[in-house]
């Protein structure tokens, strides 16, 4: 199969810009063989490689990635690994009790796996910290949404704490939020630091990673042969950890939604601005309304900064224009100004977009799509945790390791078919714009 296109990521991967310049990339240049080939070095690909390196000691494991580490979608997310139900396409994140209990078990399994990699590879607390999460409410409607979520958590017998205005002000330094819902099980990460740290650990564990080596052709001649612009890798088993890009390999056509979300990061705050802001040195809040704004305050490598993430667009081409990025950036400025009036002169240093892949029925693509060819794709907007889970389970499937989580994945339906174009794009973008307008001050 010829790969029909290579996706493009708009704007800089800001999290990566905060870190020291990486060493020169190792690109594939020549012909190699491996026992395992993994396409993609994001959360799914790295989790699959870790799983295989432990289960199949002595096997040669090769990863091919189209970009530099942490420059693709894995380095562009908001950095939350969420254990609880978090369906971005819903009005309240949740679904039925049985489905949510299974999702919680799976998500926590993935977070535990990530935490084990952090410990094994000596990553810092800035890279990964299991601090929980807060759903922040800026409106009475948001408070009602949090209250409904809390009732659902009661039914699930999950712990939580409702925060009042004072608690939110003490945390964030802001008068903007009317309340919050804290749950303890999530982790928060510096995405680029996590990805680069795990990759370094894997390289020391006999995993070969080639960057700037996009696969342009994949064919089976007994074993699988993956061709790049300057070389090829032959392996009997391949794991495609490419999220929505699996469409470009010819799989799941007409079944996956390609969505972009967008974020902006301020310049480093001055010491005076840090004092004016007040609140805790680091924090992060998710919106009570799924269409609202995720906001993080970070402190560490790169200084003290604010990150604002909001807005979604449906883009089947897997590309967006600079004009679109600039237009949505103005929304970020408005969201920032509404929350941080004490910082009127703080500009955004970085603005970027990140690719998401969703299915209409919120299922993933983790299965053997051809002999010896396994998919770990369609993370439904939660690449950190569901990508990690997909990579783990794809490796387990390929090595014959059973689990209830793998059974659930294999028993799930395929992604539902989308309406034909242009109806799919028209309907999706109308719904996304409606959701953004309905979010009100949560945006």
C-alpha cells in the first residue's frame, strides 16, 4: 500500500521549545531488518515498544517516526492523563455506569503503565505527576454540570471533592471560576519531556528509533517491508501507532473523524507578573463544559507560563491553514484576557494546532488488520491515556497475552461510518461551532 498523504501539524510544538535542543536526529538510511517494527513514536508507539521490550527480550525493535520526537501530536496536547470518563463528544463527559467502570479500569491501567515507565527511566515530577484533575466551572451552568458529574461519581463510588469560589481563587489566583470538581486519579505531564524521556529510556533498552523517517509505502512480501525516502525496514510483525493517519494507509476509510484542537502559550512571566497573578505555582483545570477552555499554569524549564486550549475544527484533509490558526488564536486571547485581567501586557509566544482522531461511537481501532499487521489507533481525543492503552494492548495482541481489557477492545464495534462529504464536514463543523457558542464563559 502506498501511503496516500503525510499529515501536517500547524504551528510549533511549544512544549518541545521549552526543552534543551535535542541532539541531531538519527534517520533511516539504508536497509535493515527487525523482529518488530512500530510506525509512530507517540504515546501509543512508545507504549507498544516498552511492552515488547519487556515481553520479548532480545528481539530487535525498530520505531519509525515522520517527525522529530514530540513535534507531532504527542507533543501538542494539554498534558492530562485522565482516569475517569471523559467523552469529548458528550455534553457531560459520561455515559452508562458499566461502560464507565470499564473505561476507568482501562484508563488507570494505562496511567499505571506510564508511571512505571517514568520510574524505570528516571523521569522527573515535572514530566509526570499524579496530581488529579479539576473540572472548573465559570458559570452557573458549569456548576450544574459539575454537580451532575459528582452524582455520577457517587453512583460509580469514585472519590471527589467539590471546590468553592475561594478554593478556586486560592489555587489559580483568579476570580473567574465559581467552583470546581476535584478528582484524585489523573496525572498531569509535560508532554514533550515525557515523550523524549521515555524515548531515551527505550533507546537504552535496545529499541532503535529513527526520526524524520516517514513511511511512504508498506507492503507484504512474506514479511512486511516499510519504505521511507532513504531506506526500508523488513519485519514479520508491524504495529501501526499512527492514530487517524491509519486512513492514509488505506484502513478504516470513511469511519474516522479528523479533528484539530488549538492552544496558545504565553511568553515567560516576569517576577512582578508572577506576584500579581498569585495562586499556586503550577495548576491545570479542565472545563466543566467539554467545549470550554483547558487552562494550565506551568513552572519549570521555560519559566512560568500560561497555556490556553480551546476550539475544535473538523478537517478531513488533516491540514489547516495559517489563517485558521491565526483566527482561533484571537479566541485564545479573549479567553486569556477574561481570566487574567491582572496580566494585560502578556503576549502569546507560541500558537499551535494538534490532530485528534475520533469515531462516532467512541471506539478505538486496536486489532490485527492484516496478517502480522496490528493497529493501535483512534484515540478519541485522549491520546495520552487511550494512546498508551492502545499501544499496550496492540503489543499484547501481537504476543498472545490475554486480558479483560484486550477482550473488551476486541469485542467492541468498528467505528461507525460517517456521512458522505460534504455532509460530514458541514454537519460536524456546525455542531462544533454550536458547542463553542453554547459553552459561553466556559470558553
